[in-house]
């Protein structure tokens, strides 16, 4: 199924917001990517402005295009992260994760989806970490 670019970005932001920060998911890639994207979203806009101002101050107008391009690159970092997370969130689960998803759905007594995506797993994990005792994750 084809998704619009806007939908992928919004899904990536939502995925980053609900991804649990817990030892249960410590080995998954998202556990490292989500904090990096959140860091970039918070600090890259000010870094881009400082980059542009410092380069303009020291190098003058002759290097303005290069300063602008490097600042735009800094601004694009969180966007790239949200895009990656959005694409990742919209992919179907592999068999191992699907099995875990079905186990959690059974323990939480929720109706599982027939073709779960990573976003569905993130939502279910968030619910499981809130509702289930630690030994049942």
C-alpha cells in the first residue's frame, strides 16, 4: 500500500512518541534511533541558526551559499529520522515479532490484527508495559 510523504512523516513522529523506553525492547533498532531523532528535533534547529550566523560572521557574504546549505542539512536530520521511523512503522512484522505481538495481545485480551505492523506492536507494547506485571512482558 502506497502512503503519502506527509502520512509517513506523521507516522514517524507518532511512532517516536509511543515507542517505549524499556529494557524489554533494548535490543531493537528503534531503541537507539528514537532518542537520536528526538535529540536532533530539539537541537538541530538552534544548531543550524548558530551555524549560519557564525559562518556569516567569520567568512562573510562570499560563503553564504555554503553556510545556507550546511544549515539546511542540519535542519534535515530530524526529518530524515522521522521518515525512516515512519517507513519502519508501516512495515509488517517479521514472524518472530508477530509471534510476540500475538502473545501480548492474548495476555492483554485484545483483538489482534491479521497483518500487524510495527506501529501496532509499539502500541501493544506500550499498553503491556503499563498494564501487565513485569514477568509477563
